[in-house]
C-alpha cells in the first residue's frame, strides 16, 4: 500500500546515458521495488544525485517513473490509473536553456508501467553558477483528480537541484557509458522475427539487455557478455505484437538506448 506522500517520490530525478535525445528508463527500480531511482536530496542524505550542468555545454537527464496501481487518500486505499505531467510549464526552476519532453510523448504514465522524462538543452550564459531548485507539478488520477506541486507541501524537507557550473567544469557522470559502449544498433529494422543486435564495445564486461514496449512494460531481459571490439547476438521477437519497442544496454554505471520496430 502506498501513501500519497510516497507516491510522488516518483518525481526524483535520475540520469541515464542517452541516444538521439531519448530518455532512458532505469529498470533497477523494478528489482528494488523502488518508485524511482535515485533518491532526492534530503536533510538525512544531503547529496545532489543529479549531474551538474555547465554553461554553454549540452545537457541531458532522464527521469524514471515507476507508477504503482494504488494510493491511499484520507486513510483509504484507492486504485490509481495514471499520473500525468503537463507538456509545458510543469517543471519550474530549470536553468535557462533547458526544457523537457516525455516518453510516451503525451507525458501520461499509466499504473504498473515505467515511463520517463528527458530534461535537456544547453544552459545559457544568462545562468549564474549555483544550485537551482526545481519544482514539478503532476496530476494523479484516482477517485479524484489531484494536482500536486512536488516536493512542495508533500515533502517540504526534500529538494531537487540542478547545479549550474561554469563552462568546462562538468565531469562525465557515473551514468555515462560513452567510455564503454561506442554504438548499439540492430539490423534489419523493422524486422518480422529475428534481428541482429550489433554492439561496438570499448571494454569487456557483463551487461544487461532489456526491451520495453511503448507504455514502458519490460517484455524481455537477458545478460550479455561483451568483449572489446565488435559484438553481435540475435534477438528473437517471439510472440511480441507489431509495434515500436525501446531497448537498452546497461550496467551499474548507466545505459545506452535505441528503438526497433516489429512488423510482420
């Protein structure tokens, strides 16, 4: 059972490595039963988990939503159908030059699914260095439609920040796999039953390959052992229906992602 105050911890920000400006779903929230990863700054854990943004340098950040199917309102448990984020104006306090988009594009995250939001852009010289506090407005759909400013009155002691730094002072975050994976693609694409996953790896190691449908439900997962150089394995679509799918390859340091299409 989830209380309304816990539900909106969904909006804690998390970073992922991005391909073609696509947000990345962090599936570790499923294994840990967490609503989101990682957690926010709080007085008991005063760490800013979001990566810094440097002025005049491209920036991107993924927000992962693991939406439950129940909430507690006024002491009673009710089904939750979805949460939504307005397409514009829902995230305030962003550094100048940054905006957001969602996957799914309508920013509607259904219960029992993973969704994600991408905050991206290039911070402009209008910004001054320092911690920029964010506020996110969401709407929960249950027996009533309820708008919440988060953290706001829900969790007033927790904070979301993006730290703005001068140009050249942003190191790669731990979620950046650019030093490990050079490229991930598949062919043919679209495909009917089988496609070859082709990975150019800069290092050897064990990675997790995952596939999600358009509403964020994980439909396939496997462990792959990569060696330095070119790697290839066959993905079998099984009985998956036609459509567009999101896939990611990652480890504890982050993810890289892309999409493919099944068309029989």
